[in-house]
C-alpha cells in the first residue's frame, strides 16, 4: 500500500512551489526590464532617425507611412499631441490637423450632392485640388490618419468599406447590411432598381423598397422616374460623383 506524504513532505512541496514562483517572477521582471530598456533605446534611435530624415518624412507620403508604421511598433504616436518632441521634430501634427480641417470643409461642401458619404479617392482628389498639390503627394494613408483624428468631433467622420470602395461618412447615418449591400450593387452602374435589388439579394419587394427609401430619406440616394420602362432608378452620388463635378463647391 502506497504511503501518503506526511506534513513535512507537503511543506517541502509547498516551499518548492514558492521557490519556482519567485524564480518565475524574477525572470519575468528581468525580461520586462530588458524590453523597457530596448524600447527606450529604440525610441531614442527613432527620434534620431526623425531628425535625420525630417524632410523626407514631411514631403514623401510613402516614406511618411513607413515612418508611422515604425512608430506604431514601439507605441509612439506622433499625432497624439501638437506638443512635445515629435511636434518640434516634424510638425506633422499640424500637417494632419490642417488636412482634417480641409476634409471637414469638403464633406460639408459636397453633402448636398452625396448625403454625407463620399468616395475616399474623390475626397483625396478634392484635397489635392484644395492644397494645389499632386495626387502622389497626399496618400490614402494620410487621409485615413487625418480622418481618425476627426472622431473626437463626435458622431460621423469614419471610413466604411462598401464592396471594393472605401467611403468617408460625415453624418451620423447608421448603415446596416441591407444598405451596404445596395451601395455595393450600385457601384456597377451608379443606380439600382427595386427589381435589381430583389433579384440580387432574393429579397421581398417590401424589404427592397424599405431599404431604398431609408437611403433616400437620409439623402444618400436620388430618384429618377424618367425612363420608358417605367422603373424607378435610385441613383447614388457617393459611388458615381467624380471630383470634377464637386470641385467647384469644395474650393
């Protein structure tokens, strides 16, 4: 018959477990201290890198994006504040603040056309026109970073993906899956009909009309009844309006 461990054996086992726990805590602390030291060194090197390549970071959008990615890996956000070492080094906080203000201006100016939903590429083109800059000088990443900072304004101002496009929303409209599906379908021709929606998604007539009328009410759609087939077209400027048709209002 196997003997059970006595009190002394249990105490020894408990003491051994405590020793292992202490060793584990010490190892974890050493690793944490080493990681903190490495991060501090990397941040210092990152600041030196920023000083050395300040001009490239400000002028080259691809280089600027890569710099942001490096910063993110060590928990540095150059856009977190307009104060401090990064603002002094680069001034990119002011750069994105300026873009953000211009994005707000453009979204307001084009809202009567698109209902507060604008294609990201169109927005980028309008920004370049406003800034008298080439499209290559302002990347999609720049726009996305500036828009992310606009969230502090409250509702609206976010990027949503619809089909193969990215749309910038500047009004507090809640788009559900039905609405997103219709916007994706409209990308083919710029418009949809009730019959197209029914066929594409196997919806009832009531469901299709309800979703389309909601988009119409929110200002995202326009109706066109002037066709021989008698079918109402629901046009969506947010997926058809080009920068040429809105540039006059965004200047």
